[in-house]
């Protein structure tokens, strides 16, 4: 089988290519260039700090060369495809719009479904590269049900499970991909890399999507506003609501006898609202823009949910969908539910789908 592997220069994608090659497949490495040398990035490239561990930043060339070296070591061809324009329009524009509205988006979710698993393999085909499947180093499992529908499951290594980031993949994408690392643990993957002499065996995982200050992407002037408590009392000032996230405790620039947390960001009044720990706890939310893996739910359902990628799935009840979205009620109180983030639903290990959090109830 001819398999195109999305290479990042990290240990996971490198071992993915290695495993598939050792299984006897014809493997081709491909990397997407998303940083580019124009626009905002061209203006900033000389002043940005070098910070490895992010997938978007001026160190991209080093990661591409790392991926190239790995492909040479494994003995497979390597290609780089320019995805800068698509990345800016799909991922960065959404990122900017959401942050300026006081929301906290997750760029990796949009990048996976619309760039990595869509634009990249499509550009490869348009450039004459023939392949049967597209593979990545995500820790998630893929199977097929009796009715022919493809099913996504949490990875064997629950600490590294990345199914949360893949909930927006469509059936037509799932039928054309492979996720070889789903049955492995991270430790096993690093050991395979060591045993085969890959110099990325101990390379740290990416920790964030961007290597610099988010303000460098937003390109906006300061917008002075008030920091208030839940009663409206002014406690201080801020320079832009986009500098804060829900649940943030440090760096608020105000003093208090008890710890204060950001509990709301109000664009309409340009206010950062803070409160005590108990004010961060909620048990319901409304989410919209749902993407379902194999079926759509139109009624009530009990299942599991995650509102953060690292969260242990917790019991929820999906209430009957309303016009504006679906109401989800948690069995236990949740800390700092964040508008703009994703809620992803599971039936045990099976990923059902997910949506974007629009309102905290």
C-alpha cells in the first residue's frame, strides 16, 4: 500500500513512518509549511524569540529539516507543501476573531480537520503524488462498524490520547486515513525510536500552537477597560480582554485577600470579570456547531464528555437540542468552562462528536 505520512519533525510522526515502512508499505513523507515569509510573520520574524515546542512559529524551518533528515534516515521520499494561505484564512482568522470577542478558541482542532487532514493530502494529490492512505502520529484508534461507518476511539495511552482534537473529522476523511500509534503508549514509541537510532527519540512534545505572544497575531491596539467583580465593583484596569482567559488566576494586576479568578470576559462593556473559586464552578453549558462522527443525536442522551483535552471524561446528560444549540448538563460541577473551547462527547472509548461552547449556564 502507498501511504502518505504527515511529518512534523517530532518522534510520533517519525515512528509512524518507520512502523509503516517496516510493515512493507511504500511510505512517503509530507510536511505542511504554515509559517511562511509574508504579512505579519515577515514583519516579526527578526524580533520573535526562538521557542521550540510550538507547531506555528519562526522555528518551522528547523522542524522541516528535522523531518527531512528523518525521512532520509528511514529511506523514504519527502515533500513540503505550502499551506500558508489556507492556514491564515482558516485557522488564524478564526483565532483572531474569537480572541477579540473574549473567547478562547482551540486552533489545533481547526488545523487538524481543515488543514492537516484536508489541505495537506489534497495538495499532495494535486502535485501528482499517488497514495492510498494518509497517516499521522495521533494517539487515537480507528475502526469500522458493521454498517460500514468509521469509528474513532480514544488511544490506548489515555494520558496521551488525542481523540479530542479529531472530533471534527468527517466520514470521507476517516475512510482515507491511518492512525498507527493508537495501540501504542508514548513510552513504547520513544523506545522504538531509540532502538532504530532516530535522533528525535527524546524530542519534547509540542506544548502550544504558537511560539510567541498571542498579541503578535492579533495586531490590535490596547483597549483600556475595567476589571470588576461579579457585583460590578471596579478593582483595576486591563489593556484588552484578549489578554485574559477564563480561570486565569496569576497576572491579573489586582490585589485581594483571597485568590481571584477570571470568570467572564465581556466584549460589549470591555470588562474582565473576576470572582472567587466557587464562582468558577458551573454544571451546564450550551454548545453549537456540532460535528458527529457516525450519527446525529436529536434527543436526550447520557454519555461522557471532556471540555479540555487532558480531562478525564465525566458523566453528562445531553438535553433536547434547542434552536441555538445543544444543552449539556454535567453530573458534577466543572471548573472554568470556557466559551470558544470544544466539548467532546464519548460513549466509553468511542468518540461520538463534539461542538463549540457558546454559553455557560
